[in-house]
C-alpha cells in the first residue's frame, strides 16, 4: 500500500522544500517512489488548487482518504490573539492553524519539517508579533500549536526534522522509516529529532578539525583555521551529521567557510550575540564542546597551543595553504 503524505506550508520561507528538491542519488521522486510514498498534495509540487484542494482536505477530515503523515513546513501563526487569522489558507477562509490542528487529529503521524515547524525558528524571532510557534514546541518548551500532550495514533509525538533548512536525506529517510513502520519513540532524541542524524555532532567530519585540535583559529571569515574560538562556530555542540552527509555531494556550512549556528536546535535564531562572534569570559569561549568540563578544556587548550605545528599556526589565518605538509618517509 502507498504511504500517503499531505504537505502544508505555513509561516516560513519554503527553504526546506527547496532543499528537498535537491535530493540526489537518487532524486526526490525516485526516492519516494521506491519507498512507496506519494503526495496527496504539496502546495509547490502538486497541480491541484482551489476547490480541488478544499475537497481533498474535507475528504481527509471525513475519513474518506487515508492520511499516513501530515507534514508541515514553517511555523504556525497563532496571532492575532490566538485566532490564527494572520495566516488564512488560501481559498478556504480558514486559518492554517485550525487546519493543521484538525488534520493532526486524523493523521497517523505528524511531521514537522524544518526548525520553524519544529520549534518556531526564524519566524518566531523577537518580537514575534505573529505569535509564531512550532507544532509541538514553543521555542525550547513543549506546547506549541498542538499542545504539550499531543501524541499521534501510534503514540509518537510530533517528529521534528529540525534544520534550517533540513537536509533532503533527513526528510526522505524519516518518511521512509515511517512508511516501513521502523521509527519508534526510542528512535527520537529528547527534542523529537530522528536520531539517525541528530545523534551526530556537526563537528564530526569537519575539515577544520586538525586546526581545532591545536586551537589554531581563524580570525577573519576567509581564514582556513577553526571557527570555534573567534568566529562563533558551535559545531562542537550542534546535533546534525552535516559534515558526514554533505549537501549536493560536497557542501556544508563549515566547508563553505561559515560558522555552524546550531540551526537544528530550538531558539538558535536568537543566540544573544552576533552569529559570527564567539562570546568569551576571561578569554575562554562560553559555549564549550559537548560533554567537556571547563577545566579540561582550559588544560587541553594550553597544551595544544604549545604543541601547534608552524604549518597549522600560519595556515589558520590565511585564505589558502601557505605551508604545505612536509614530505618525508613514513615510520612504521
């Protein structure tokens, strides 16, 4: 049987759909077809509009059409004053908020695609005059549009495929697992993110790791060195396999010279300081690597700096390699 998805877009930029379209090896449609997944409707990919969509939604709510997964992209807009009327679903005269709440009650699974749908994301940034929130979370706190106690028909909470944007494999992989009945509560982390990508740190596989080991740090955006100490990178704390599951076969934020801003986490959009700046106290970064006590970091950093090879120290603050690795016979 076909696993049927209804995809709705709420308050956001549509970037997760744009990312999804970049799925490759195989492409999006081949991947979905191979997993037995089909769209009942997607606002950007489907031909139906207007009365046809209204009729489809009514049939789903009436139980005439099975809905295996309701996928929502973008934050839910609760304003003004809880009415949701800041976002009326085109042609229906009804707030997207109430459509999602009603459809979530009949869907077998509910999936938040992207950090906006999961936690509110960029759309919910201060002053949040739209009263935007995620499906199951309002920032870092359970609640959101569906309430803290929401569970789907199988007992799962909203599945939060967090990311800004999401990697296409995160979406297709999650949907394929759901279609095969292989995604359970233990496969989600404490924030509802699928563990197959969220149990990895962005730091893993970063091409700048040799610089990180010796605390040979970049000082300007174009430098080759580690971006943690001065440039605001928090890849050592951020959950995501971005540097081992690359975009378009070879890309990631840090490989492109941009600091990781932890976009898979709640409230990443308001770190309390400029994204490209590392806040410090007495010269020590406030955000230390996951699981590392402060005293250990200070001790290891001091030792690492003392042992930094000249090659790394010089290359770290250049935009190209000026000192190549030495070539000498290997010792066995």
